[in-house]
C-alpha cells in the first residue's frame, strides 16, 4: 500500500503528464513517448516507464535520434542476442577497424535484420564454437547499426587482429556490388563515434575531450593518438576549465574479483538523483572482509534475484574504501523507477540504530563530489534515501537522519492520491538484501 502511494507521488511530482521523457535512456536520450507498441515500429520500447497507462502503452524511444554525438546503436537485447559464453575486455583505443561483408542476404526492415543477425550469432556460436557473435557491430543497408560484441569486448573476426581492432560486419553479400549509401553513412558515423575522444577519461579533466582542430582548442590541453583516423590537425581537446578534482580511489571490479554482468544498459550523464542505501547485515572494516561481502552481494543479486549484475552503482565499507558496483556508466538495480536517473550508493552494514563511521561517510561524500566533477551527477542533484522512494526502511533510521542534514537532501511532498495500477512485479526484488 505504502509502495503504490509513493509511486503515485513520484508520477505526480516528477513526470509531467506521464510522458516517459523524463527518463533518460542511455542510448536514445530523452526522446521517449508513451505510445502503443504497435505505433513504435523499428523503435525501442521499454516497459514500466508509462505505468499508469494501459498495458500496450510503453515508452517508445526514437532510434533515429542520436544521443552522445554518436549514431543510434541497437543494443544486443533488442535483437534478443544469446548471452556470450565468455567475454574478454578490449584495450582501447584500437589501431584498426576491420570491415567485412556477412555474405548473407541483405535485410531491409529491423525485423528482417534481427532474423539475419540471430542466424549469424547461432552460426558463430554453434558451428564455429565461438563465445559470441564474431563482429563488434553489424550494419544493414537500411542504415541500422546493431551491437555485436560492442566497443568493450574482443571480437572474433580476424585471427591476429581481434584484440587490436573493431570488426564491423556489413549485412549482405558484396562480392559484385558496393554497399549502398545508407550503409556507407552508418559505417562512417559509427567509426567517427568510436573515434571521438569522449570515451577516454582524462585523469584530471574527466570525459570532456572532443576531437577538434588544434586551432579550435586554444588554452586547452591536447592529447594525441585519441582521434587516430582523423586528419593530423585534429586532436583530442580537453578543457582545463572543467578540471576534475582528485577523486577518491575506487576499488575496481577487477580488483575485487567481480563476475561479468549478464548484460548492461548505458547510463546517461548529469544524473538528477543520488540515492543512499544500506546493505543491512554485518559491516566490514578491512578491505579483505569487504571484498568477501562484495562477492556475496553480487552472487545474491545475480543468482537469487536474477539481476544482470550487483544492483548498486557503488558500495562503501567502514574500511573507508569505495567499491565499484555498476559504476558511473551503467544503469543499476537499486531503486524502482529511479535506476536510470540515479547513482545508487550503499554503505555495507545495518544503520538502523547507528550511522556509518566517519570513514564511510567521508567516502560517500567524496564519491558524490567526484561524480559531479566528472559530469556523471548533475551539480543540482537531489539526494534521497531509498525509503523516500520505495516502501523500505533503507538506509536505516540513523543513517537516514544523517543524510537529511546534507545540503542536497530534499524530501518528497506526500500525496494521498489512490493507486491506479498494480504493484510492479519487480517490487519484491527491490527490497534490501
Ligand atoms: C523520430 O525522429 C525523427 C527525426 O526527428 C522523425 O522524423 C520521426 O518521425 C520520429 N519517429 C517517430 C516514430 O516518432
Ligand atoms: C568449444 O569451445 C569450448 C571452450 O572454448 C571448448 O571447451 C570445447 O571443447 C569446444 N568444443 C568443440 C566441439 O570444439
Ligand atoms: C555472393 O555473391 C556471389 C556473386 O553473386 C556469389 O557467387 C556467391 O555464391 C554469393 N555467396 C553466397 C554465400 O551467397
Ligand atoms: C539502401 O538499401 C535499403 C534496402 O534495400 C533501402 O531501404 C535504402 O533506401 C537504400 N538506401 C540508399 C541511400 O540507397
């Protein structure tokens, strides 16, 4: 009862007219509209963002509108990719782009292309015994770009070059004819996108780099080799006017031995919310003990809850360390309705009767400052406790009272509107562990 009440408040306070435009999709930005699935052909629709609408109305993101200065890339989940058997990270930037034809029939509609790509994946996994579809990306003649292994994982397309290249499969048999203009444009924009230096974080200036002419970057910092396929006078320009103060050290996923996520969804930048949680259960005051807990949370979230990965964006121990969960760039699973617009930070332990120690609290504050300086969190962000947004006692009374004193904390105006719709099915798994 309390839960549905809070969701009504959320809708009335944060979503104007129940449009899903206030949700930023990692790939498509704020272009969603609540419309019938049947009116959303060739587009991406997401459930649960138009909650008070009839079942067949979902949030439809327009895939022709690019975001992040990159063309739209159709995520693996949208062509129902089989999960990879294993993945190896690709060290970027890579010096080569390798282009292929798939030697299969061309495809015109999204539906046809999905069939083709699924067939190619099956062939690569079953016949060739590869761990996934071989290409990093596939492109159709209708100009659609499909994610294969993506930017971050080594493909299987050319022995000796896989770990040094991005492999792009052009869907069709091009022995006797060229790819058409739509496919050529998509290919060019995909390469440009991969070649933008925005994807490289500079330790001092964050991810603010742009590939521009040297002459357009006065008083700024140039870095060579990040815009490699561009003319020589184009370099990656980082603006020192947006310096990143020292960010606290974050114990990376590889350092704590995280499992690979089952899948990921890219997160927008400049997020409007930070949501504070506690994990409940015991605390940890040494890195080795916190790492044991991290693995436990991840196993529980993935195996018992069936999530793609550990739920939180970051966790903080009473050893003062910050542990990377989904990190800054992937959508988490910690606060129903807010995951794609917030960073979820959870302190390891139960903070009903006492707040976390100073080391943990200082690290939470430093982490938020770091996220702001790197552009992941909006400067005007709103801080909330999990209980402000869902029916839970999280992050514990003592910790909740503490965060209510922090500058960016804002509580919700409560409403008595009666619930119009059912409790979302994933409510139960959104409880604290
Ligand atoms: C998507 O956006 C493009 C460009 O603004 C527009 O022409 C097209 O009609 C939109 N499609 C849908 C389904 O809204
Ligand atoms: C397929 O690959 C897996 C892992 O690389 C290997 O263990 C297995 O023996 C291979 N199977 C065949 C039939 O080659
Ligand atoms: C590709 O096209 C060439 C030329 O038309 C043809 O000879 C070849 O058989 C085609 N390949 C496949 C796999 O269809
Ligand atoms: C490329 O081919 C596709 C599929 O036949 C077609 O829909 C599209 O309009 C073509 N584009 C150009 C620019 O020829």
